[in-house]
């Protein structure tokens, strides 16, 4: 992604130090932070310094590899303990589990402690590079759906900041823009943490892609007015039957889109598909701190003494989804067995 004229990934390693963009400070401040401890890796995920399923997966594998380097003698018990500790930071996002298990399997294929350390680092970097390449391919497949002049709507941030690079939902928009298509993006603000207004709009602005931020409950107005040609969002987990869990509010966007005859596409790398999860009802939904709803940027907006409910995600049933854009092509939600095979 381009920020201030320079190309960045959302997360990378130099030596045994992790570098990432502090997303909680965007768009007001662009800061790159370094992470050197397992506790700080977990904190970066739980406090949303880094967020988005593929980016969380990347942080998880780098954090696991970093921790293994610090072990005197790596062994299966200690590695699994760290894996479980990191997984609990954000249980809804399947990429985290997928990435951690990938590195654990590679590392435990060796018995020599020194070789295990090297394999862990190489495996983590390989996983992160493959994640970035998957998003690039998602962009190419998704671009074929977008016509010159299309107006698109997206929810939350599924750009490069939420992945390693390119993004999922934003990848087709990036490629379409690079190919000279004149497109316009409606950006849902995405309460309560405003990832759309703060992060998606930031990415689109930095790359010169025309867009406008709208409040979450204005999406239906623009759909009904014929202003939206397509909805594209990312997802944190896809169940085996094609149900998807994504940022809270995605479900209602999909329902309204169906009512107005607007196609809904979910952009997701295959690492986000959980074939062990039968349906969306089996996806754990994270409940976050109520103060995220009661406050905005530290300012109380709700009545003092009121409480709040704050589910971070909702589940959109497969019947509302036109297709899932992956690095292997675009699939109907009912065709995911083809990917598994």
C-alpha cells in the first residue's frame, strides 16, 4: 500500500523484531512501532494495534516465530503453549488459527532445536508472503467483476491495513483503479471503532481512489436510490456452508442489498475458510468492551449510567452472498467443497 508516497506492508520483520503500523492512531498520526516480546504481540492483537483477519494471522505467526527464537530448547509442549496463548487473543478470526497451526506443524517436523528455530522463522515469513500474494490474486479476480463507472459499497476496513498488503475487499478496487476504471467507493463509517472512516478512507485517500464516508445507516438510502452497483466486504471467517462472519453490520447490509437487487461479494483468502466449522452458528462471536460503544475517541456520547452491548461481528447467511472472491477464483458459497478438494 502507498502511504505518504512510500510502499508499505502492514507488518514485517527485521532480524527478530516485528514492525507494524499503529492503526489506533490513524489517520491523525502515522507511527511504526516495534514489538519484541510475546506479551506485546498479544497486546497488539487484543487492543487492535493490528486488526483484520489476515493481518492478525501474520502477527500471530511472526510472534510465534519470535518467541521460538528466544527459547533455550524449543519443544512441542512449550510451542503449543505459546500457540494457544496467541490464539485466545482474537478467537473469531480463523486466519490466526490457520497461521499458527501452519508454523507449529513445520517447526515440529524437525527435532534439532537450532533447526527448529530456523524453520519457525522461515515458515512464518513464507506464510506472510503467501498471504500478501493471495490478496493480490483476489484483486485480479475481483477486478473482472467491476465495470467502468461502477459505484461500490464496503463495510469496515478490508484493505492492506487489515491484511499484509493489497487487502481483500479493497484489492479489486485497487486493481480496477490501477487499470484506469472510473470507480467510486461508499465507505461505511463502521461503528463503534470507525474502521471505515479512519482506515478505509485513509487508504483510499492515500492512493487517490474517489470515495465518500457515509454513516452506517445511510447505506440503505444509497442502495434504494440506485447509487450502489455492488457490495464488497472482507470476512474474518467463512464456515464450510458459505456463511460468513464479518464486522458487525455486514448482515444488515447484505439483507438490504438483496432487497434492492445488488450483488454482494465477500473477498477472502482460502486461509479464512474454516472447513471444520459447519455453519455460521458455530462461529464464536467476540464481545468487546462496552465503552467502545459508549465513548467515541474518549468522549462519552451515551447517557451516563447506561450500559451497552458490543458484539464485534455478525454472521451473514450464505443465501445473501452472490460469490466469494478467493485467490483461486470466484465461488458460489455452495461450491466451497471445490476448494477443499
